[in-house]
């Protein structure tokens, strides 16, 4: 675990040193849980967004994209339930003055018990070897059974307390479990209070008459309120989807772990409108599609797992997270939710406008059901960075840090280097650069020894480096070096574009 936490620290340092992510307002000591994307990070982030958009919109004839405003009519958030229920239970430790999410303290306690169970299973698997039956072991081992019972007992108190907004019951649970402040070890807690996560501001110049509006905490509502406009103007037939990427804002109680939990972040969401009764079929379809999208990037499948929600939000009849093995362990990366007709019904009620779809096949009008896929772009960025970060020992006692980014996502696809700054090599390199830059993000560099230039591009994940040398002037060939294998090949200049294109398709 310590090694993994170390990895997160290394990624944060690398992200800063190589122009991926900076702390926001760094010269003023930063702003908590807000980050700026730097020159390479912006390219990587854009490429992840484009890869998502391509898979969701370009590859699906029945999905279109929109770009709705961050500000929305305040009643939207009343209808969606965010004004009344988008809150987390918060608790302070009176000695350390540290603030926590009360439910997370209990969840962390549960995770510790689960870790004990897993340890027990690993030990037994070692002892019994090939004949080990994990299911049977879990069903019969007294220590495992006692821990499972303990976990069930805690869940049976936590989830109803959360559902019923019973803050006193959560406090009692924390006290009964003897949970101590992770910072100070103190058990001197305040009461648990609800804390709404939406940021608000005033719209309108005059103090009186200005109305309180919210920064959207999810992009989804912009899709719901536009669904009928899109359906009519796009002549969409159910089932169809609307996709959107954009900023969302949440005043998280505890925001930490770099860009994993931010107060300003970006979501990539898609709402899929289906016939009532068909939502489970589409829910399963989208679960499968989304996991395929993740593994299509070449990230090993064992780095992902599904976590089906036991405790469902009030609007959902099924929900699952795709979890990724971040340096801090398996954590939520994406949510797939069957949201029923909750949102559209609520908007009908609050707006007084009909939001029904007339189905030409059944000749019936109804409020569609919705299956949503919702992924945090920043979390995906962190997943990609942590999977790509590699320290390698090389022959001759050298080492390198290489970002093994999927080529399609790399900030630059190719770097072009003249071997030296003279003899017409820079001019030839510029010519090659000019022939490639319409199609690919290219980087031109002539400073420093070639080895140093290779290292710099390993560190930002450039899949190819093309070097122009004296032979180039004679026979129009260059060397092309592949990032991961470091293999160099001599090829004709006109072949370079095709080599890159092939790798990007792969
Ligand atoms: N419309 C549904 C929705 O917003 P969510 O589970 O609250 O669902 C979806 O959020 C995704 O947004 C999460 O899986 C996560 O990737 C990302 N996300 C949520 N809160 C975030 C935060 N504070 N910082 C970064 N990403 C966040």
C-alpha cells in the first residue's frame, strides 16, 4: 500500500514537471481541490474526451451530442432533488479540527473488516493449494462468517440511516464502532450534519431582485430538460441517446487524492432514452459497452471491476460502478445507472410542460425511461496516467521514466529532430514536420543531444521520434524510434505518416 501511495506522489510530481497538471493559483499557494491542466495535460484530456465522443456519438447513429449551459433555472435543481437531497453527512473531530464525511468513516471501517476476510482467504488458498474452494471456505470458516455478520450488521444500520437522513443514528454508529479520527486518534466527535454540495451564486446585477442560482453538480440535467427539443428537431426515435461533456461543480467535504476528487471537474455523460420496461436490457447493454471501451485502450482487464450498488439512489432501479485500480486501490471511475422516469417526471411536474414521447410503433405516448453512463474525465485522466507511468532500468546502468500512453491519447504523436543544428538538417526536419502537422500533433526540437531529446519525449509519452541525419539528405530516409521498445528503424520519409496512422488505429 505504501508503495502504491508512493506511486501517486510520483505521478503528481511527474504531472507537474512535464506539464500535465498544475495546482490552481499555485503562486498563491493553490486552491484546495482545484487543478489546472497544462500544455501536455490539455492535449491528453482533449484526446480522452474525443475518444469517448467518437465511441459514444460518432459510432452510434442514434446518439447525438449537445453542449448545455452550466447555469440552469434554479427550479431544475429543485425538481432533480439536488436542493433537498444532494448532501453528504459531515462530522468534525473536536480535537484535530478535521472534517470528515461521516458515511466514509463507516465505509472505511467496513473496508478494514473486508480486508481481514480477504487476508483469511489468501492464507487459506496458500495452505490448500489447488484443492482450495473459495466459496465453500467463505461459507464455512467461522472467522469469515463472524466478520461477514459484523459487516451486515453495520450496513443494516448505515444504509437505512442514510436513506432516512437520520444523522443521529449515523453518529451513534460511529460511537458504537469506536471509530477514531485517522489524524489524531481522538473519539471526540461533533454531531453529524447534512452539508449540501452545490455551489451557489447570484444572477442579476442588483442585490435585490437577484436570484440564487447554482453551478451544475452534474451535466445530466442539461440533457433531461432538452430531451424533447433534441428528439423533435433531430427526429430521433426511441431508443436514442444524448451525450454531453462539460464542467460540473461540487463543494466536496473532503477533497483529496489529486484529481480524483475535485471541486471543479469535468463529466462525460450519456442519457439513453428507452421504452418503459426495456430499461434492464439497455442497462446490461451499456455496462458491457462501457467496459469494452475501457479495455479497448489496452489497459489490462484485471484493472477494472464492476461494483453493483446495494444501496440505490432514490431515482434508480439498478446501478453499478466501473471501478479502476488507482494507486489508492479500487475506486469508482464511472457509473452506469438505470434512472427510471424519475427525472423527466419531476421536470414535467415542476415545469408544467408535457415531456411525453409519442411512440410511432406502439402509437402510445409515455415518459421514457433513462439509462445513463457517467464518467469523470479527470478520473479517467488519472487512470490513464497511473497505468502509463513506468520506471525502467536500462542497459548500462541507465534508467528512464516512460509514459506508456495509448498512442491515440498521447499529447504528441511524433517528435521530429534534426541530428545537428547545421548542414541543412533543421530545414529538412522542418519540411517533414510541415508535411505531418496537418494530420498529427507534432513536436520539433533541435536542442540537446539526441538521447536527451528521446528521454523528454518518453516522459510525455510521444509514441514516435523521427530523426533526420546526413543520410536523409542523400536518400530521403529517416530513423523512426518507437517509444516502448526503443527500437529504431530506417524508413523512407513518405512511409512515416502511414506508420503512425497504423499505430493509432491499432
Ligand atoms: N449524473 C450522474 C452522476 O453525476 P456521479 O456518480 O455523482 O453520477 C459520475 O458522478 C462520475 O463523475 C463519477 O463516476 C466520477 O468519475 C465523476 N465525479 C464525481 N464527483 C467527482 C469529483 N468530485 N471529482 C472528480 N470526478 C468526480
